[in-house]
């Protein structure tokens, strides 16, 4: 019979949380990458051009002007009275307006 003290319980919990967050981050990144590929395929089928747009290291991702979701990789941009407003794919499709679509590319 193994008697486990509080120290072992705490270390077990930290390992479980570490594994959980590692798995969570991996699945989140895979899901995000798959979504980017789906959006790009949809834009290609609709013959909508993607304009390369530089992304600076440590640049914060813009938020959708409508739903406030973080938008990255593919940005749907509207020029509204000289101000450039960013929207996510979902909101852009619902608005059915003519957007400029930017594809963020890394600058080394
Ligand atoms: Zn949105």
C-alpha cells in the first residue's frame, strides 16, 4: 500500500495541468491552422485575391470590429471614411460587402 502525502498530490496536479495546457495549446493551434486553410480554400474557389501583409514580431493581433474575436493570418479589411476596420471571416461573410483580404506574412 502506497501512502501519498500532500506533496505528491500537489506535484501530480501540476503535471496534469502541464499536460492539459500542452494538449490544449496543441489542439488550439491545429484547429487555428485548419481554419486558416479552410478560409484560404474558400477564397481561392471564389477567386478572391489575397494581398500579402507584413506581420511584425510581437505585433498584437487585431480584433474583429464586430464580434471582438482575435483575427490573425487572414484579415478582412474595410475602408470606412479613411479608417481601416478589420473583421473576422465569419462577420465578413455575414456582412456581404466588398472586403480587401490581407494574408499576414512574417518578416524576418
Ligand atoms: Zn467577427
